[in-house]
């Protein structure tokens, strides 16, 4: 009887083992990492074109660095450069103007000055993130004597420009900004330089390099005392006007 019972229990155990279900382990997929995520390319921000305010206020230096206050038809050799920069939490653009006029013979009468002038304010709620175009321009030339004819048509324009710019040339990028070929002929380049009368003889000249300033308008020799010694610029060496090219900037909203 005991043997029969043991036999039954043994057979039952074998049946249970043979009919047991085997569970297949589940594979757990890892969460996606940054490397597996699809990257969507965002559109690149585009610069905005703005118009700076031309400087039309007369700017005349008064400092007498050397010599007397008279150029006496000897130049002067004029150097002027403009650098644009951001102020007031990047909501304003200011122009730093550095000017020098120096007589070309002894006693080398010289005057210098530096001015800072605001030329742009951003719309309300915006500020400038960065510039996308040139922020610097410079020019340098020998001013013709007051009343003298300048770059007479039919004359040797190449030589005339070389004398005027004291051997320097207008950069190709500047010529292109004015709509001229990079290698424009002297006849074409000469179109950018002229004189006109506004109380005194004013020289209009482009930058030699840098596409921030379109034209400098400068009075060099006046025929009398040239370096100002008072608070007005009448009949004095001066900056008559500075014209700017349109400028490109990246703007963002102010948070």
C-alpha cells in the first residue's frame, strides 16, 4: 500500500514538471538618449537693415597742437575715422569720430579732436545683439587750397587722385559698396570725390577703407585763420557732415 502511494506521488510530480510553462524573459528597451533624438534645424536669424542718422551738426576742433592757426593753403592733410559702438544696454549706436588736420609744411600747424555722437536708437522693446556689417571707416586726404580748382575734367585723374589721397587708394570693397567695380578706373573712382561751396569749400570724399561711412564732408583750408578759437565753426576747418551707409544688425526682444 505504501509503495503504491509513493508511486502515485512520483508520477504526479513528473506530470507537473512536464506541463510547467517556461516564461521567456522580457527585453527592456533603453530610453532614448540625446544621441538617438532627431535634431530639428532651427532657421538662422536674419539681420535687419537700419538707417543711421547722418551727422549734420558742424564739428570743428579748437585744440592747437602745434604751429599757428593758419594753414595758408598748405593742405592741410586731413585724417578722419569713425568707429560705431553700442551703449545703454545695446539700445543705442554711437559714433566715435577722431579728427586731425595738419599743415603740410613748416610750421606744421596741427589740430585734433574727438567727438561722440548718437546716431541710432532701437525701437521700444528691442536691443541690438550684434553688428552684421562694418563698424569702422577712415579717410585721409590733402585738402586743396581754398578756391583752387580740383580734379579738373580732362586732367590726369589717376595722378590727381594719388596726390589727393597722398598715394593711397580706395579699397575695392568700398568701391563695390558705392556700386562701382572692385577695380574701378580712376575716372570712375573720381566720381566719388568732389568739392562744393557751403560758406567755405567743402570736400566730399569716400572712405579709403571700411563701409560704415558713405561720405565724409570736410572743410580743410578756409583762406583765413583755419583752426577755430571760439564756440562757432564759421569760416573754420571742420567736419561739415558725415553720411552713413545702411547698416545691418541682429536685434532681439528685451525680456
